[in-house]
């Protein structure tokens, strides 16, 4: 793995947040690798998986369609995760592409019909190490074998909470839940309980729950979100206006620190200053940025601490676990309100998070996600340049990037052509880098993107030529 870096004997300086450069990559002796890591001579995928990413005419597309139809018949929308619905994956009206997988390993997924794809979505960012990582999997198996729940809290809950407090700047106390939506809703409730106020200003996406959702969404009432004001990302003037309107009712400002790009220093400073001035709680939603930009998320990367923060996704490498963390003075309010879930502390997710924390302690995971993402972005940018295609650009930041198309129809066709060459790209935000994206995968991504762009242009030229024919 050319982009992955094991930690040197000397730890990085405390608080160091600068993204790594290619010159930093080092090889570490095999006996210093974390237990469960892939050996250099072992593939991240099965030997019988094809390395040829060209269109596989042997894949039965009828099998893919049958799974889509079966899902639509019994699961509303065809998928329980909104971003995995067919129209979310490939666009409205798209009738191509797989919707279900049978196996995932490293950075590759095997579809229901047996096609192997390099995955750039990495389960919507839930997986940053790789699918089926041996260290994580072994930890989970041991937890399951020991009994994952009981009538008492597990010792592992304490262990993982202590370790989160060690690596997340704002974390002095912790509460566990299962999803990002739950965690942010819990953080908001804690903030309201701590301040005795009701109003929340927010910027970002916080899950499906109604406290912040669009009142026009069926099932969300105007009363449910009456104490919430949305402001555009990185709009300091809008934030100040909302703060003035809320006045002494302001309980919290909750923001996603990264929305397709890093925020300005002025935006973060304004949010911090507004909360300090009003006695409100600053909450960072680090569900996407935690264990990715840095182990401790954006707050560690930028050296700015909120009062509360939420973590999930990559924290447990795809297993269900989220956490609300924060300053003791604020978190104490969680004991005065009611936040509880039967399976909040089951040990499967906790064991996965424990293994991820081991990865981050022994290896430069976040730094490697920056360097790997940078190489993938460069590969796709090279594909765009070499093909001569216009109307498309690579955007975002290295660990979480996106392809921005000016035309939706062209985006759909590109996604279809790339699938034929063995790569699953995300429609819109985000494509996520993972440790499992090795040199071979990056080369295949560039090849698939380049070939897809070239074929797209050829089809458009042929269509234009046919239209001009007498």
C-alpha cells in the first residue's frame, strides 16, 4: 500500500494537524504492523477476483435487475438507507447498475450478479480502514462470542469511552448511541437541558429526524422544527442575523464543519464567538469528519474545540455506533434529561471502535487517508484532462471528494460507463478514501474514469454527427 504509513518510533507532535505529503510515506517492518493488518504479499481481495476492470460481458444484468425488483416489492423505496436507493445511486429514471452486494472486502464489493467493483463510496464514509478488516472483524467476533448484551453495562463501554476522551480534544464525558441522527439529536437535547433554552441554529445535514427537517417534508410538522433556524454553510452574516433573532432563546449552534470544502476561519470563529456571547453550546457534527480528517475530527485538524461533538461512521469502520462527547460541564445535563437506548452499549459496535482506535494508535490512518485521497483525486483529474471532457470537475477535500457535473444526464452516463469498467463512483458528495485503496485500485480508478469519459465524448460526437446528417 504505497499511500499507507505506519507510525514511526517517535510519535507525531501533539496537536499536529497538517495533511501529509507524499514524501512522508514510509515502510515499517512487518513485526511493527498492527495485529490483523494485511501483509505486504497478501491481496486485499480474493485471488479469484479479476484484476481486469474492463466491461465484463459475463455478468448477468437480469440478476441485478431481479434484486432491484425484489427489494422494491418489500422495502419501501427499494432500500432502507436513502442514499442507496436506485435513484440516489444513479439518478432519477436510471435503469442500470447494481443495487445489492453479496460480499465486500478491502475496497472491493461483489454484486449480487457476481461483478467485482472498486468502491469509491466506502459505505457512505462509514468505512475508512477497509471492508472486512481482519483486526476489526476479529475484535467483533470475540465480542459476539462473549455475549454482546446483558442486564449490566459492559466493561468495554468504559474502555472505549476512556480512549475517546484521550483522542478527541473536547471529550471529557461520553454517551453512546447507534446512529449519527440519534447522536446529533441527543447533543441538541443535552444543549437545551444544559442552557434551559430552546432555539437551535444549524448548518449542515443532521439525519432524518424532524427537529431540524424541512417542514414541507411529509410527517414533519411546523411545530416540531419551530425552534430551529437553518443558515447556509460558511455564511457569517446569516449566522449573525440568526443569532440576533434568537437572542436569549439560543441554546446551541450545531454545524457540520466540512460541507464539500473546509470552512473559513471566520465562520468557525463567528460560531464560537456567538455561543460564547450568548451562553449557548457549540456543537460540531463530526460524523463524517471524525476518524478521517484527524482521529479527533475537524476540531483536532483545526485546533478549535466545540462544547459538544458527535462521532460515528468511520469510528467503528462500518459497525453501528455513534457517540456524543463533550465538556463535563455541558455533558452533565445528559443525566438530567432522558437519553437511552436498549442497545446503545451492545459490544459489537464498541469492539469495532476499539479496534479502530488500535489502528489509529499504531498507524497514521488519518494522514494516510489524506495522501490516498490526494492520489485518487489526481488520478481522476488526470482522466478528465487526458480525455478532454468538459463540464466536470473534481471538488471537495482529499479524504472526502466529489465529482461535480454541469449536466445530470452526462453524470448518469458516466456512472454507467464507469461501472462497466469495474468502479463504483458516488453520485454527488462524497467519494471517500480508505486505507484499502492501494496503488492497484488507484490505477484502476484512473483507467475506468478515463475510459468512461472518452466513451462519453465519442457517444456525444456520434449523436451530434447523426443529428447533422441530411
